[in-house]
């Protein structure tokens, strides 16, 4: 018995010894992290602990097997080494702020088989790549532009005054990184291209291996910087931006292809204003050809709501409230002065809003370059090639950081007033003070066409109640229904700009139907003719009203008649032409048989699917000529002769409008400002 007890105690001691080193390692790791960093790394640490537990089971078995042979301690140490090695991605952040290895590509025999005028050619011959280790700090740099240039000069690096550095942050983009590099190389003039910097954000396997397989010409001036573990998009961009040597720095995704001449207007706009961000027109990428799709849509502009969510829109102005994220260029001067990206953000998202507000409120601006086109590969579930090949751990709540940094008194609107109070933005506030940034209200007023005329900030909020049953409209999944308890109904608001031709009075409908037919000449409706425009649709709506006729709110009328009505309803693009759910990005869109379909708002009011006219009888008239009616708890659509009248209920002025009015008065904001 004594012998067994002694053996048991020995085994327990050995197990404790087995657990001590990795446990101390993890505690030491946690002790070096801030509160937000702990939240970001917590998943990694839990996985490590689980791994230790599984290995410890094997340790028990092996210890019992080898202990009598005197080899138990050796097995134990070997297993502990395996554990520490499996956690090697934690070590760089424990002993430093993050390391990156720079690979300066030296091409033995440059061979370039592609033409800059045609599609991008992708050579398959091998190149020789030499590696040189270099550490890049991830902490903010306080150096001025002159100091930075002096540092580059001291390191023997020449800063090109009129060249552009292209930064491509990449994570597990093995199939696309070469295509993107060669696209920029072949379609950027050599006297403009300073370098192409690929920032490998901890890809597995490293992107170096893929790049070695291809003939990257020396003229591409490729540099590869590698993080030992993924830090996320903004840190990858920070690494590339800090290392860039060009006067201009373009940040683009690792799955894009520029159109020939893409750089001309971008650089022109940056030369005009050094505190500027320039966004290209973003097209659709044909993944098979790795080139822009013909006749594809082009977009560039976004706006945000008070949850810091962004959405696309378009109008004739080249000023952009918020960039979408991955495709933007700036000057090295503004990059250094503004501090780059928020270093506390991890993962993806939010950095686009931070950068946008930083520009508009701190003396800069954002413009689109209409002739600069870059095709982008969108993530679509129907094409598995486009799906992300990574799962990032350590994501921080970046949108909450944006609200804490920028929203000022409007923070109460963020997620219904649920912004955490322990978000540390003290360092950023010092930068904001240094740059003498303006209050958030200046941004809202600068884009009052979006926020006031587009009614992102509504004058009133209300419930919508049936005049017949007293029931109210409530959002239900991908549609709407009527509920007797109006306390649980959805809050709505009038929304979207009112374009010329949108009805202002009920008389619009009488005038649109009035027509004097010419019995000697028929009108062309498109693929058929009729005596009058009113006879063109034949129950098919707008699709059968073309050429000589125009369709609007159920009426097909002569073009001259519609132009006359447009003049009478000439608009300054003020509100409103649709219905929006309050505190949401969704508006009523084209109705189905079961009522309106919720869809992302077109705040410009140009999307006819979202045009609803609420007439004097309380009828909701859709652009296509049908009206809403209730049937039990269902909201249906049909003939306006059977429409239900609705009315506003429980109206009130929302807090965001009150705050905006107060800010306009306090800061002296006027309509003659830009």
C-alpha cells in the first residue's frame, strides 16, 4: 500500500509539473494585454487550454507506460514543447508589438509576356526571391512627414515625390494575389509606380511561396511584408502604409483589377488637395478573365446611419460621405498626419467610417474619380471561388469604437443608447484635438442632402394605423402585417428625396389621366401601338408604356404631358417620396401580393420601386398604380378603388432631430455652407 501511495503522489506531482509551464505562459500573456485585447485573444487562449487538456490525457497514458523505464520526464518535456510550439502565434504579441518579414524580390531574368492594353497575362515561370528580415512597429508614429523622409533617407531609401505606392493587404488569397499584382504592374505606368506592397496578414501557407512560382517582373517593384499571425485588415493596411515610399499611397483589395489609365484622375485629385481621400469607380470583376465585366455597374458612394452601418447610394455630386472600405488612395502626408488607422481595431469593418469622418471633420475631404475604374471581386455564395478562405479570431467591436470616437452627443443613438462606457479612445481624442477636428454635427450638416432631405434624420416618427379597424402595421419577417396592439407596432417615418415628377397633390392623378386623343394618328407604346397612351398598358403596367408615352403612378401619358407635370412638381430634392422603418436601413420597396417588401433605402428617391404617395384619403399609392388595403391581419395590394385609408398615430420628434437642431444653432451652421 505504501508503495502504491508513493507512486500515486509521484504521478500527481508530475502532472502538476506538466501543467505549470503552459499555464504560467497563458497567465503571462493575459497580463500583458489591455481589456479589449483580452476579449480579442480569449478564444485563442481557450483553444490552447483545450489542446493542453487533450495532450494531458495522452500524458497520463505515456507517463504510466514509460515511468518505470525512466523515460517519463523526457516524454513530458517533449509534450510541453509541442504545446508551446502550437501556440507560437501568441509569442510575437507577448514579446513585441508584432513582427513583419520583408521579402525584397530580386528577379534573375525578367520576362513580361502581357500587354497593358489587353487582358492581364500571368506568366508561370519561376523567379528567384531573396529574403531580408525587417521589423515593422504597429504602434502609432508621431513623426512628421519631414522626419519620415529623413528616416527613409538615413536607411538609404529614396522617397519618390510623384510616385504611387500600391498596398495590397492579403490573407489566404493565394489564388488571387498574383493576378492582382500583375494587373497593377501591367496597367500602371512605370514612371508612376513606386512599388507594389503585398502585406501577408499571416496567410497559411505564406504567400511568398505562391509568388516565388510566378515570374513577377522586376519592374513591378514588388515588396512582401508578412505578419506572423493575422491582425486584421486595418493593421495590415497600417503596416503597408507605414512602409510605403511613394508620395501617394493607394490601398486596394487583394482581388481587384484596374482599368488602363486608372491612376490619372486619382493622382490629379490628390495633387490638388493633400488632405484628401480619392475613391475609384468600383466595377465588377470577371474572375475567369481577371478583368472588368463589360457593361457592369459602377459605384463609389456610401453613407452611414447612427449605428455606423453603411450603405451605397449615388447622386451627381463627386463628394463621398463615407468610403466603402477596401479601395481608396491618399497622400503620404495625410497618412502620416492623420495617424493612419485606429490601432485598437482588429479584424474587419469600421475602419472605412473612421477614415471618412477623420477626413471630413479634420480638414480634409473625399472625392470620387469618375475616370478611375477598378474592378472588384464581390463575395457571392453562388461562386465558391469568391468566398473568404479564413476565419478571423480576435475581432473587436470596431463600429462601437467609431461611435465612441466620433459621434459626440449623437452617441445616444448608437444601438439604442447601448454604447459601452469602457471603450478606451483617449489616445485618439488627443489626435482629434491635435488636428482640431470639428464636431460630428458638421458632417451631418455637410451632407444635409442625405441626412435631412433624404430623411435619415426624420422630422417626425409615427405608427401607421388603419382608419377602418384601428390596427397598426408591424414588420413581420420579409414583409408586414396588421396588429391590434399598436404598442407593438413598428415605428415609421417619411423618407427619401422627392424627384421631379413625384406627385405633390392629389390633382396630379386627374391631370395625368386627361388626354385628348388624335384619331388620325396612333401613339407608339414600344412594341405595339394604341389610340392613346392610356390604352398602351393593357394591364401590363410600365412595361407596355414606352416611346411616345411615360408611365407614372398607374397612368400612361404622353411624354409632353409628363414633362408638363414635372415642371409643376419641380423639386429641390427635398423630402419625401417613400416610407422608411425608423432606426433601420429598410424602406418599403416594390409591393408583392402581400404588401410592400422591405429593402435597403434609396435615399435619392430615384428608385421607382420605393415611391409611395400617401394621398389625402390616406391611401398608399405605389408608382406602379396599385394601392394598399387590409384584409384581416394581412396587408395586401390591389386596385386603388378598394384601398384602405391609413393615418399617422403617436407622432413625435425623434431625439436625433432635436440634437441636430441644437447643434446647428450652437455651431452657427447655415445653408450657404458647402
